C-alpha cells in the first residue's frame, strides 16, 4: 500500500450573495502563475479574446463569423437557471449537487465549473485526489458518490489515460452527466436521446457549429485521435445531422488525404508535432476536444493559419455550461422519481390445479420476481431498499420523508370470528383480497402481515404465510428467520435482562464510592459522564457535568438504582415453545454471591421490544420508547427504566435494522410487507405501524392497504383500534370479518376441534342447524366492530366440504346482523380471482364516510377501562381483580401510568376467559389475575385467568414433519 493516502477535499459551492450578481466574463480568471492556460498564462476567456483578434485579419470572406461566445454560454446557463427556479417553486429546499472527482491540480476547470454552477444555482462538491491516484482509488470515490442521495450528478476530471472501462462503468448512469457510461451511450445510439445524458463536449461542438451558421448536412467531418464514448457520440450526433463522418488515429498513413477531404476536423487528442498544419485545407473549421485541452493544459492549434476558422477554443467553456444543463436535467429526473407515480406492476399468472396441492408445492411451483424489480414497479428508489437474497428486502424509512405530501390510500383491517384451534384463514383472506384488487381489478394494494414466531412454526400451527393459491412466497423464507428481526428482538431483550441482574449484583457487593468510580472511570486520564449518564443526572435533578463535582449523596443517588427484585417484570425470552422455562431459578452459581431469584422465560414475540417495534413511527421514537421501558421498581416504589440502566443506546443499535419493514410478494406478484409479530392473545397482535404508513403512501390515493389483526375481533381488532390506531393516528375504512362454516358449526354446538385430529362428520357434511346456531358468534363480532363505527364486510372463507345452502345461510344471517355485505371467497383454490367479489364489496364499503371512534377515553381509571372492554366487547357481567392485580394497578397509577390504553391478554378460543365456552357466553365474571405495564410500547396489559406467556409443545409437534433435502437444500414438511 502506498504510504501516501489520497487527500479527499469535499466542499460545497460558496453561496451567492444577494445584490452582487456574477458575470460570465469573470468566470475564468488568469491562473496564478501555473501557465496552465491554452498557450499561456491567461484564463480561457482572455485567451479567446486574443485569438479572436489575431484571427480577424486572416479570416477569408467566406469564413463563418465566430459565435457570440458569451451569449451562447449565457443562454445555456440562463435556461438552466430558469428551469431550476421552476423546480424550486414546487420544492423550495431542492438544490442539485454536482460532484467532481479530480485527480491532480487542474484548478482552472475547477474554477470554471464552480462559477458556472453558482451562476445557475447549483451546488458543487470537489473530491480532490493526488495525480498519481490509481484505478481502485478513483472507483472507491465513485462508489461513495453513487450511494450519496444528496448528489445528483458526477463528473470525472482525471487524466485521459485513466478513463478505463472499469472506471467509467462504475458510474451510476443516472448520475453520469458527461454521458460516459455504456448505458447512456447505448440509449443515444438506439435513439433514446431524451432518456440519457449526452457528452457535453460533443454537444458543444454541434452547438458552436450551428450557432456559427455552418450547415452540417452533407459536410465531411473527420474525427482524429478520439476514443471511446466521445468518438462514438460525435459520430452519432453528426450522422443525425446528415454529415458524413470519418474517424482516424494520428498515425494512420491516409491521414493527410482525409484531412484534405474534410470540411470540419475534430481533434480528440493532442496533435503530434510531426503532423504539419499545412495538411489542413484553408477554411477548414477545427475543434480541439482533447482532454488536455479541455483541462487547459495543452497548447492549441494556432488560429488564423491557412485560414482555419478560429472557433475551436470555445468548446471547453460551452461544454462546462452544458454539463450544468445536464445537471439540472438530472435534478429534474430525480425530483420526478421522488414523486408518487402509478404502479407498473407485472403480475404473475397462476395455473391452479385440482385437487389443490400442498402449500409448499404451490409456493415452489411459482417463480417470484426479483425483489429489486418488484421494488421498482411499486415506486421504490434503488437507495430505499436493502436486498436480502433474491426475494426479500428491507425498505428504508427515508421513503416516508420523500412521500410525505402523498395522499394515503384506504386502510382495511382483516379480523375474524372466534376461531377453532386450526385457524380460520385471516392471512389467506388478506392475501386473496390484495391479489384480487391488484392482479384482477388493477388497483394498487399492499398486504401488511406479521412475521410468524418460530415457536408455533415448529409447534402446533406450521406456516403462517397464507395458504393454497393465496400466500406469500417463498413461504419457507417467510416462516424461517426472514431477515432476523425476531433474533434482534431476542438479543436486545436478553441484553436488558442481563443488565438488570448484573446491576443488582454489583450494587449488593460494592460500596457507594467503588460503584461510582466503576460507573464513571478515568480513561486515558479523562473522567467524564456518557451521554446517557448525563440524561440520568438531569432526571435526578443534578445539574452537574464534572464527575468530581458530585457530593457523596449525589454520587450515591446516581450510582444506586436500588432495584427491588420482587418487582422485576422484565423476563428473558426465546423464540421456541419451551414450557420448562415458564418458571426458573437464576443466579445459583457461587460467582453470583447469593443473588438468586425466581424468574421465567417468555416467547420472544411477547417481549415489550416486539410491541415497541410494532408501534413506533421512527428510529428516534423507537429509541425513546426503548429508553422508557420500565423493568422494575426501586425500594421507594419508583419505576426503573432501560435509560436508568444505561442500555438504551445499545438496544437501539441491535434494533436499527429490524425497524425497517420487509418487502416480499404474493403468488401473483403483488407486494407484501412482513414486519413485527406480537401475539394477539398476550400482546396487541398487529403488524407494524411503519409498514402500514409506508404502504399507504406507496399505494397512493385510490389504493388499499390490507392489514391483519390476530385471532378474533374481540382481541386483535379491539387492540388494533384502541392501541394501534391511537399510536399511528390512522383511520380505518373497512373491517373484513373472516368466518368459516367449520368455526360456526363449532360455536353452534358441534364437537370439539383439535389440531392433528381428523374432523368429525358434523364438519364435513351439511348441517344447517349447527351453522344457524353458531352465527351468534358472527353476529357478536359484527356488533363489536360496529362499536367503533367502521363498516363490516364478512368474508366467508369457503372450504371444499361447505355446501351452497350453508354458504347462502351464513351470508344472509351476516347481512341481517348488520354487515355491509357478506361474500363467499374462493382464493384458497383459485387465487385472487376467487376474491374479486370481496374486493368489489370492500371498495364499495370504503367509499362510505368513516365514523370511527375509540371505545374508551384513556383518561379513565385503569379499572374502568378494563371493565369497559370486558362488558362491551366480551359480554362479561363484571370483572374480578386479584389482590396482586389491584396492587399493581395502584402502583402504576401512582407512578403516572394510569392514562395508557389497555391490552388484554386473554384466550383466543372464546369470548370469555374459558376456552371451552363457545358461541356467545353471558353472565360471566372476568378474572384479572395480574396486571403488567409496557410503558415503552405504551399500554397496560392485564392477564385474564391463567393466561401463559410461554406456549408449550404438544405431544407431536410440527417438527416431526420438517426436514431438509441435503442435495437440493429444499425444506420439506413445513406446511
């Protein structure tokens, strides 16, 4: 490695001062003693004036007059300035930035570019590298500029010998304002000049010839010593003007003959001394386009010799002006890309089979689009996605800022009746609906789903990507790890858990002074508080920043959290159903010095950090929420937070990628966001606010975002409205309530339904009485949705054993119960086509004015909010609080957390707290065994009955069927 590292200087152009307009004649001043000008020490304009004077007496009567140099350049710059002003009227903060990578000390053209850019209203940044910089060093700088969204154009000011294909094609075509890349050149040759950048040097030659009155039609033009893109661009442009072009190198034997035939000569590289000027015919127009000339380094062909027309030296200045014009065009394109535009989605075709194959077979039979293609189709920019493999990507939150003025689409929630243990297909309905909207009705739509927990995937349920011909693909990637968000949550959660017990140990085994000295150590002779420690001091009312200035009492107050172990609510988590971790003892090793206590593990998706992820709306908001998570109380009854433990920044670092929604696609190639996965029975059960907000911007006005709430409407939907909608400020348009004949028969008194056990004949044969009796549950769930003022469309998820009479009966009873519409759906067997009727019903319902309202005022006491949910939603007669629950409610109220919404943790298998009570139980007392607080997420969650936060594995878990083909690496038996 060279001992001399490149010195990179980046600076923006100096702002223009009002009242002191810059004049073009002052753009190129004499260089400071470098002699770098063309034939002397003057700047370009001074040299041009000298040549114009010298050439005046030798110009023949038929020679064209020199163009008005200042007027041509000024016209280009003024036009660019006017276009930019129009763009800035709509986007006042917009100012294009041109980056120039310069290798060497050529400051003459740097000054030209600088002043022209300022004159037009652009910003310019120079990256100055040593002249001896190699290919890799230049490419490194190019790649940095490619990824810098603040820069809209990139020009290279390097030696001609450095213009290798590797360097040129490292440039992003959309930033290549010099038209050097193969992509821009290819578009020009193909005739798509309006879609590409054209070399400013080549354009300057054409402009100057035409402004001089030279007709190019039929002229013979010789391009000498040009290479690569410049040569090809010149030939292409001249041919389009009707010229006959010739190309030659300086050492060609036939050069003299070609020169004598040419009407116009273009010099693409410096003329060797052995080539006499006498070879050029009098009256020939000569343009010097060589890189050295444009950089102001080479001597020029003397004007006036043999009557040569002296307009060549204007190329460099006009080329610089035309580069500015390209820059404005680049900025205009960039702004256009920032605006929302109608999707150009290529949907994938389905070829449904009968009988319907397994989900995994259907998934593998469809080839998904490359995720970068899908992203482009729905209006995402290249720098707004982070690709994971071929079929999934994360979407950056910067998109929300770009589309902040874009109108939102319609917001649709998919909920369900009280389900059987087998599930009734809410995810499948969600996917079928968006496939119908986008692939069959040509309406922009987005599905927003939760990421499945690994616990149920390997435990009792299998996959969660939908099913049949309405699912997210590839389903094995959807169900297994995805992009690692749940692992990030697990790591962050357990880091905080470790911090709690470590802090208790260290406080129990150290004096105040020793503890303080270790918390604020001297590093290299300097002792200072960290940023998060300064925040803690501020909360404690200690307004000091010098660690040595604290009194002994202040040091003790700062250093000791004094956590009461009996109040710790923060548990460790693991994303596996492991019943033996429901109650454990930690700290039994001798090294923990007696600091043992009883604790437990929860399933990872029950972590408050998962709830925070689902409810946050920005990185800064997530950091604040993580910091205010309450993990315990101190011995004085005050809350102890993650901020107090000093771990907030580290938690945010672990979660910085997890906050970005994951983009996938349906079987028909329509977009899906998969983000966050809180359980609905022990958390709020909805995908992320961020995914919904981004999707609403991407679909635009007239589009639809369809999101799913977990389990029945009494759980997931209630929490969606009272918790998620409060956090997001979004107003739902429609509720799609999913029902199945199977579940209605169960609620009507049918035999129990158990996962893994074949269904009884009551469920596989027509039984209208069971269906009619079970519709009481459907009616109740419709009434729950109506409490919030949102129209309900019932989606009957049809199974192959359902009869026409049963289907018609359910739809009729649903409408009688107040549903806006009720529609049978066949997406499982034929895809989106089978849900077109549902899509029409949803569109019609969404056209009605929303009368959305919350169920309760958050200012009500905690007990009253719990009672309101129990009575209005579940149908309970009243609630019963355990002494522990009452004690915690009192504590949370004293700590100032009484005004948070409620997140009930309750069984999903019944409207009551008893899973075996089907239909619509009445007159029951709802027992509240415990109450916990998720202060960072922003809710209080009571535990109803014996609700567990750690599921267990059944006798025969799903993992018996899951395997890997070691030859093909395909997953088998997932679903």
